[in-house]
C-alpha cells in the first residue's frame, strides 16, 4: 500500500496558517514596541514632572527665605527709626 500524498489545497492551507502565524507574531511585536514606547514616554514624563516639582519647591523656599530676611531687615530699620524719633522728642 502506498501512502496517499496530501492534496495541493491542504498544502496551501498549511502555508496560509504559517503565514498567518508569522503575521500575527509581527503584529504582536509591533504592538509590544509601541506599548514599550508609551511606557518609556510616561516614565520620562513622570521623572521630569517630579524634577520640576522639586525645583519649584526649592525656588519657593529660597524666595520665602529672601522675603523673610527682607522683612526682618525692614522691621529692624523701623525699630531704629522709632527709637531715634523717641530720642529726638526727649
């Protein structure tokens, strides 16, 4: 008994299945690359956002300290002027 060779249509279907599996793998690869790119973009944005927030907080703190020093200086000047005014009256 001789083995019956597969029909040409069966061979074409197997090739189609292999081609479809390859196409599916390519589409999955492209999707994974795009997903990875979006994830990296999100993380970079998050890092820069945190960096910006820290920088803004540092600037606010420096500005607060400068204003505090200026107010302290103005208060001392006002006290000296008031004392001088009191001495001039006496």
